């Protein structure tokens, strides 16, 4: 095997591990070892003492052992390094600028098993095994087109996909992967549902892009990731971002231990990249990355509209003439409709008219328990505003809410609470005919708040 290739690999390993390249003596020692020279010969050829060469050699073997997690010494170094080169089958690539190199698996490596992966050279490397499988997909053609335009034509760096729980964010993102596979070299999906630290997130993410080893400090990991994103066309989908936010505070504030994510996203938004990040969250981040930076976008998902009928059709409900009413009642929220349709199937033999005879909005257990988990995340001022709005028979304007709340909360607190409820997608402001701003509460939250008000 070419000695230069082995030296290059050793240099890359060292650099990824410590940020340092092989120095002249390390390179000389390695070269001599590859040519089966004794330390005495390496020393005399370079006018050095044998003791010094031995000391530097043993440091080098120790570092390579740490990097590779196996004992490397003068006798086996060549073997071990050659094996790595063979196993990577020539997939060593430069990362970043010319003097900073790391090992990158390129898209020739075979994709992981996935229903969407096809092991052909012109398909991207897909790492989406953790993404939920979608069984049905209806509607959303406008949203898909919007996302494709932002990703492909506008080269947006960060897209935030937001919407209330169960509205179909994850489902839409998975569908998107199917529709744009050839545009990206890498497509990776990760969920933050178990709130990983930034260190463990990056340790888990980086092997999708580089291998066999990844840097062991956070700074270096971020550095390597950013360089990779600049050089390669990657789409990283990060789901369940809301798990990083502080409960009991206004929406979208990172918990102190997750500030590292915020910094990373900011860096990605600011740097020129070939890559894009799709952040999925039911709480829009307060930092406004989605609106403050160029090349960033935000898409808020609402109901499925007319396409929601397909969900009812799948459940084989009867009384099709009443489906519009049912869909309107649940704001064409796909998960709510699915759960409600199951309830109608079980309790009303699929008869929508019988179910609609109950005027109030009935929440299934699953939706109720999801909402109760969200409810405890709201601040007291948000809860008060929701409870007040839930009791109103008609839409109410912003000024009235501020006046009613004034006894307890000054205008600033009330306004911030209203903005926060909007970021959680629980509240919508819309203009009435005479130009004043009316507030409309999400119906499921309204029903939940009414149930706990009683
Ligand atoms: N476009 C869609 N077509 C059909 N079903 C959908 C669609 N979007 C969502 N659903 C249904 O709603 C459920 C919740 O969607 P999901 O994407 O998990 O919501 P979110 O990520 O916003 O919480 C899905 O499991 C699926 O059953
Ligand atoms: Mg989701």
C-alpha cells in the first residue's frame, strides 16, 4: 500500500482527535516504521538520539491507540492503518480547507437499511432509520411545494416547521424526504424526543458524515460539522425541538443546558452553507432565527382541509354529508380526527350524525393527555388568558383581553403571554372586517381549558 496514503490517514486521525497534524518527527517515525526501519536507523538518519526517537514514537503509538481504541505499536501500526484504508475502500476525503483534513465517508458508502434507501450511486446517503414510518399521506401539496422551493431554489439554511402537536409536521417531513432525494448528498433525521445533550447529539450525528472516529471535544465536533455542511449538500432534519425548551416559561426559551444547540443553529444560519437544516417544533423558538436571518424560513402547519376526508374514509365512517361539519369542528387536525373517528367507530357504529348530536367538542383520552402535558408547560399568565378566552362565546379582540387581564398582569406581561401562545400555535390573530385584531384559540385547547375550568 502507498506509504503516502497511510501517512495521510494517520494525519487525519490525529487531526480529528486533537486538532493537530502529524509533526515532522512523527511523520518520519511513521514513515520509517512503514519501511520496517529500526529506531536506531531512524535516529541516525535524522541526527537524533535513539532515546528521543523512542520517546516520541511511544507517544505517537499511544495517541493512535487512544484514537482507534486498540493497542497500536511499532509492530502492528502498518497492519492496522492499512486495514482501515481497505475497509473505507478509498472513501477518504478532504474536509474543510486543504491543511485541515478529516475522514469523510462519501456517498459511495452503502446506505443504511431504510424503506427509502436505494443503494445506487446517484441516490443520497440516507440516515433516517429513526424516523417514524408513515402509513398514509393525504393533501399537503402546497406545503410540500413551499418546502421544496425553499430548499432547492432558495437554498434556505434553516427552515422551521411548526404547528400544534399531531398536526402532521413529522409526517410532512418524511414525505418531503421521499420527494427530494436526488437534491442532497446526505439526508439525516434525528429526533430530540429524549432531550439529548448537545455532546451526545453530535456524537450520534457525526458518524452519519464522518468516520471512523470523530473529534472528542465539542468545539472540534462543531467545527468538523460546519465544515462538512459547507462542503457537502446535506439536509439535516431535527425533530421535536420543543424538548429543549424550558417548561413554565414563555414559549421557545432554551433550557440553560441546551444553549449549545442555539449557538449551533445560529452558526448554521450565519455561515454560507451548501446544506439545510429543517427544525421541527410545536413551540417556535424565541430567538427568532427563523425570521431574523437571511436564508431562514418558517412554515406553520394548519389542518389538512378537504384532504382530511380521506382519514374518515379510511375509518369507514358513514353519513358522508356530515363529514364537513366534523372536519370543521376539529379544524381538520389529522390526529384529532383519527382519534375521534376511532371513537365514532367504537361508540356510534361509525355514525357521524349521532356523534355530532353532542354539541361540545369531545376530546379522546390520547388528545386530552397530550394537552395536559402541554398545559403544565404554560406560564400562569398564559393559562389565565387561555381560560378567559375559552369561556367566551365569540371571538374577542386584543384590547379587550388586555383590559380584562389588567387587574392581574400589566400590558407587557399580557402581550408577551399572547405572543408566546401564538408561538405555541395555540392562538391565532386575524383581522375582522373593520380591521381590528381578533384572537382565536385552538379548539382542542379551548375544550381542554373548559374541562378544567369546570
Ligand atoms: N398528511 C397526512 N395524511 C394522513 N395522515 C396524517 C397526515 N399528517 C398527519 N397524519 C396523521 O396524524 C398523526 C400525527 O402526525 P405527526 O406527523 O406525528 O404530527 P406532529 O409531528 O405534528 O406531532 C400521524 O401519525 C398520522 O396518522
Ligand atoms: Mg412529530
